[in-house]
C-alpha cells in the first residue's frame, strides 16, 4: 500500500469530520540541499497525482508545507520571489 491509498483509506474508514488534510515536506521531490522547486510527487508516493487524491478525499482542502524554496523553482516565472 502506498501513501495515496493509505490517506484515502483512513479518510473513508475512520468517519471523522475532516476539515482539511495537511501534507508536510515528505511527499515531493527535493533538490540537492532539500530545497523545494515544484509540487510534484514521486509515483511511489501519489501514483495518480495529488489532484486525484484531492478528488478521492471529496475535495476537502489540502494544505501543503515545504522547508524553503529553491532558486530554481518553476513558480518564479509566475510569482514574485525575493532571491538572496
């Protein structure tokens, strides 16, 4: 069983009123110094992708966390970043 199946199964089996799920910094690819560049999960973590997990969790909000941004983040093309 992978993380995707585990999260979805727990959500549907324990019958608690989840208002959101938070994913810490364990689930995405990291660069050499553990810096973060893109919200993409390895296929052994979320084989169907995070969007499918979101749908399988009945579209409850998913909060995500990362340690720090990589200078090479793909998001700096669309959003303002202060790089030092």
